[in-house]
C-alpha cells in the first residue's frame, strides 16, 4: 500500500477515534430556579467547575439558573424524561413523588440551621435521600437555604394578623395546612411568579429565606417582614435513578465525592447569605423588619404545631423524633 494511503487511513482512524471519545462525554444539564448569586446558584457553578477539573473530557455540567429552562414543577418531569439530569428543588415540591419529604415543611420542627445539618447528616436523613427511588428519583445530597421569614403589607406580630391574608406557598400540602392553621389563605404558586403576584396584589404575603427575599427583590414589594424563623427551606440535589445507575461506576464514585465537596461549600454560602442578605434588606430601608418577643413567637408555634400530628403518618413519627433529638 502506498505510503500516502496508509497515512490517509491513519488520519481517518484517529479522527474517528477522537470523535468517539468526544461522543462519550456525559453532559449533565443542571436546571434550577434561583439566581446565580444565591447559595444554590453558586454551588451549581462550583459543581460545574469541580467536574470540569476532575472529570475533564468524561463529564460536563451545563447550568441553567433562574427558571431559564424549567420551573420547579416542570423540571421534575424533565428529569424523568432525561431532558435534564440534575436539579435542586426545595423539598417542599415533591409531594407527588413522596410524602416523606413533607417533614422539612413542618412548622417549628427544625430549631435552626444546626438542627437541619444534624438531621440531614444523620442516619434518618441519609435514608430519606432514597425516599423517591420508587418514583424514579435519586437524592444525591441536601443543600441548605435557611430559615424562612414571613411577610405581608401589614405587620404580622400575632397569628391573628395573618387571618384572611393570601400567602403564596410552594406546592406543599404541609405548607397549605400551616397557613390554614392561622386562618390565612394559602395559594400554591411557582417561584418565578411571586414577585409579580406580590406587586400586583394577587397575593398579600409570602414566606421565604433572606437570600430569596433579597435576590428576588420581594423586600421591595412588601411593607413588613417578621423574623419568624418558623420553618426551613432545604433543597435536595436530585437526579433520575435511571441516569444515575447508567453512569460507569468510577464516574459515579468521583461525582459523588465532588457533590460532597460542593455540598459543604453550599452550606457555608447559605449561612453567610442568611446574615448578609438580612443586613442588606435592613440597610435598604425599603421595608420594616419585626422581631418577635418570646411570647409572640410561642403564639405562632402553638397555632401551627398541630400540623405535625396531621402529617405524622406521611412523614414518619420516627423522623419527627429524630429531628427533635437534634434540638428543640
Ligand atoms: C428556591 O429557592 O429554589 C425556590 C423556593 C421557592 O419556591 O420559594
């Protein structure tokens, strides 16, 4: 065979080989609903960077923030259809997949961020990562946002102040019951619609963390905030069981290690944001922030806590007890 033909054959082979290698790169589309400046937004980018360093050429993560691709309701369907491969919705949004994660919505159950970490790192919390396996979802880790605060266009000092007010809630039956317990009117709504709904008066109030209240500018369209710390906003980093199980073992192991590292950073960013974003909102002077006395806080807890009993069968008494063990 003339030398030139051997050379041409070699070039073709090497092109085909490198193309097949390129084709093997696993692309993970990560869709989420917050801005890139939030703890979740930053952690998603960090995950992307770590994967680019450690799994270069094998795995790539593309991040789509701010409901660019899907809102939280759509993203779960998209995960199951393999249109995206990762998301980190609030645990409040999985009622159709498992009732167990409703645990995280129980009002006044988690005392603070430390109690959340204590539970999620413990055996019960780790077991709960698998609670939606039979619906095709695999939890990969918990990401913190922080404690939720209440707001409206009036001071919410005692539970009676919430009576008749329309509050936006995430799609959770537990959160619905929580607001009904204070005779308010809860409305399930996507995160991306909240700002408009508040500014046009479609809803009167909302509950969220300082980080989301700042980055989505809710403080510009609500006259009063109550530092209630009445519940937690916790995320689950989630993929489909089918996608996760399809990964080669070595890649799965490395990805799990990277996720652990990103999770630690995410928690640190969430704790920092809770403080910094609250201070930013106070400094803005755009709204009033009310701090409850112990007696006022106790009134909210007394009004809302009966919700625990209502959902005990769904979330598991053993799980409630495990959270209580983490401090009350
Ligand atoms: C999020 O932080 O991902 C959104 C939470 C919400 O829907 O309020």
